């Protein structure tokens, strides 16, 4: 019988509002995981209106086949706005990971004390790099660093695969944003 204790099975929700690059971050994570030999499911969900409406995606990343792509109780949650925090924080598993955009969320999350919380000023860090649009990559970099089962350089290598060619001019910015998010998470004071 196989030892399943050390096998990866990570359920994640990335959420925010339309226009924050939620789906792009999810696609990049899925592509990175596939490139690294993991099994992946990716399920996007859009609100009624796209820009400004709610947007989230569910991902399952595992070492073995995935039976169901639906995430009921995520191991990890990356939220970019307050509405997403309020919606998804209550379903986060104990001993999970919560990364939230403290640039837009000014409340303390009401989560179990076993949950690791990273307060990430994603918008500010992205603006420092030159574009607020890179906040999604800052958040994804923080997630990759905090979880550690995929590395930043693998995500950077996957960027050209998921970005349309007309956006390849943003590769340096997005690459730097991933690295900056990882640096922040590596030095973050966590609960």
C-alpha cells in the first residue's frame, strides 16, 4: 500500500473582483503545476458582470489523479478584496493558509487561530514595481513561497505559455512581481 501522508493534495481558491487578474493567476498556477508534473484541475467562476464583478477560481493540485474539481473547503485562500474575504474565509480548513491583499482589506480576518495568515500589501508592492495590474502576480508569488511545493522560477518560465503574445512585453514586470511577492512572504510576520 502507498504512503499517502506525504502526497500533495492542495485545494485552493483565488478570489477578487473582475479586472484584478484572478483568472490569469489561476491559469499560471495551473500551468506551472502541470509543467512540474502535478495533476491539476482549474475551475473559473465569474460574477454577473466581468470587470468589477466577483471573480474566483478553484484549483486542485495533487500528485495523483483528482476525482473532483470542486473545492468545498480549501486548504489555501488568496483573496484580493474584502467581499471575497467575507465569502470564502469561513470555509477555509483549519491549519490552512490565508493570504489577503491588505491594500484593499482593512479588517482582521475572522478565522481559526490555526490558520496561517499573511497580510500582503499586493497593490502597493505592484505600484512600486510600476503597475497595479501586477498585484495578482505579487499575490501568486507570495502563495508559491508560503506553500513551497512549486518554485517561482517555474512560474516565471510558464508565463509565456499563458500570456497572449501581445502581452509578452509585460513578462519582465510579471516576473519581478512574482519574485517580489515571494520575497515579502519569506520575510512576513505570520500568525
